[in-house]
């Protein structure tokens, strides 16, 4: 578990520090499709600090697995904010250990709304996630939320619950719905076009800014073909 790679987008003046390791065990985790990274070694704090210092950047994203499980995270955030004076974001977090210090914004991947389904799907209680989300907004972080729509499992009632929760924090918080991409070992299917449209409409009744993606497994394995934000070079 640790930070193992740094990538860079000159166009977006952004570095991304990649973590491996997660505290959740989501039944539909996309790593079951792509495979978890198997880095040869982890980066030291000195390597990360030197690597980031050499780049022309305005922002640093931390992501991969669950970045808040990484004990190096607080120091990397502190260095980015105080040392480099750039903006800091968690590209994705499950929200269970969300921190706010030296962080400008975060995208929280909500998994389920009902406590029973959250526990079943992730192996962890939902309360810390929702409490942390509200607290982070209260602390002034730029918040985004996302979820995965799984027909007949994380379906209408769960998506509505998550959207209602985000709206109760602030209906202007951007919300992104991903159509489930089938992974090995899980029984669910990919949503159909009309189901995806209906679930997006349901969320748009509750929130001001709702986006979505509905990728095939092949598209998910080559994100650079659809979004130039994924066109990066590895610098460490
Ligand atoms: S929180 Fe994300 S990385 Fe961790 S198991 Fe769940 S889907 Fe996978």
C-alpha cells in the first residue's frame, strides 16, 4: 500500500499522484475488470516532493484505490499547498476517512444509500461516509459526488436516496452517475439505454448538475480515447 506513480498533464497543468490499496471490498469494484496495479516499489516522500517540484502545475490530484488509507497523504497535501502553493484534490475517495486539512476539493464515490446495502456492498458502514461528506462541505471544500447505477441492485431507491442526501447538503454539488460495467464474479448486468436515461432524469429532479457515463467494458479499458484528461505521461 502506498503512492507508486506520478503522472502529468502539461495541457491541464496537473499532476496526479497514484495510490494503491483500499479499505473497502466493493462487490462491483472496477479493479476486478482492470486488475489492481502491481507496482514494483513505492515512492518515498522525498521522491514525490522532488518530482512534483520539477513540474509546471496548478493542481495536484491524489487518487487510486483509497488515497486516504495512505499514511503519506497528509504530508503530500501539506507540501502541495504550503510548499508548491498549488490546489489539491482527491480525484476519488470512498469518503470513509475523509480529511479536510490542506485539501481544496474532493469527489466522493457514494456506494449505496441504505445502511444494509452499503454494508453488504462495501463491507463497511455508511454513516462515516455521509457524515464526512457533510462535514467536508461545511469545512469549505469543493465537493463532487458520484455513484454507480446497478440495475435491480443499486437502483432507483438507492440512487434517489443518494441524490436526496447530496441535495440536502447543497443541490448545486455536481453529481455523476456511472452505468455499471460488469466485472468478473458479480452477477449484475449493464444498464440499458432507457434505464440509464430514466435514472439520470430521476437525479436531475433533485440536483442542479447531473452528468453520467455509460461505458462498455472495452471503452472503460481505454479512457484516453474518450477524454483527453486521461492523456498523461508518467514522470515517476
Ligand atoms: S472503494 Fe473504490 S477502489 Fe475501494 S473497493 Fe470500492 S470501488 Fe474498489
